[in-house]
C-alpha cells in the first residue's frame, strides 16, 4: 500500500488552523504587492484565483508573471510563521501504517518539511512530492496526479507497470482535507480519504474522518477493501 498525505490541514488538522493562517497573511501580502490593491481586495482576488486556477500562485503566475520560487521565498520566511505542535500520537499512528508513506503537497517542500520536523514526524515519511516537482501546476489538475504516479513508480517500482502506471491504483491511498483535490484521485482509481471536520462527503470520497487521529476507526474496513 502507498500512503499519500496532504500536508496543510491534513497532516496537521483544523485545530491548528493558526499554522495555515500565518502563511495566508504572507500570501495575501504577495497579492497586494503584485496587484497594488488593499487587503480586503487582495482576499477577494485570492478567492477568485483559487477558483479559476486552483492555487493563488497559479493565478499570480498567469495574471502577473510572479515567479514561483520568489513567491515561496517570500511567504516562507520563518520569523512570520507558525508551525504545528509536536504530536507523538500522530507519530505512533503513522508509523503503524503498513506500506510506503509520502507527502503530496501543493506547497514547496521546505514548508512541509519544517512543519514535520516540529511535529516530530519527518522520519515517518520517505519523501515529499511538492509543487515544484509538479512543474508548479498542482492539485486538482490531472497533471499533478500523473506526475505523482511517475514519481512513485521510481520509488516503488514493484507497484507499477513498466510504463509508469499503477498495477493496482486502489493501492494508492490519498488523505486530503480538500474535497476538490480528491476527485481526480478517485477517477484514477486511487482510494480517497477526506480528512476534514466538515462532513461534506461527495461520491468520489471513499472514506471520511474528521481528523487524522480518527484514521484508526476506518483502518479495518480500508484494509479489508484492499
């Protein structure tokens, strides 16, 4: 089994929303710097870009020519950021999962790696597949999942055919807080787990848990289905 964990609001949860909030402040400031608008208008532009382009960065690239690494260098300055708290319980849960474990994130890897170090779970994962490796076109674009499969095929070759497609897509399990990001995974035959306190569970979600620590409640059924 291959476990793919989203980082923001999945590996750490909604109870630590202050983590993503600290990043959001810098993202909104980036929008302001690129567009020359006030804070309120910047928030509206961000929402528009998320809907139209999938991420704020994609909108800034398309509309204002913002370079991705410049964007992340600005928003990832540690003195402005909050990181998740240590979580021995999550470490115990993750290390108990049979199979290979990776992070699949729409952020740049330095953000998730710093957070995992604070949580005490960095060594629970083999590697991080980040937005830069997706050529800056992230979830929910189909290309992100295609690239993820090719990347995984190099690390877990026994689970893939020679052409880089999964021998059994249902052996790839994606945990995400975003309903939208789970739909392309479901279409590819991956198992999908929504990790979100809001139980909005459309047809393409195979399993639902309100937080990561609730994963133990569905593991027997998940393993049985596989």
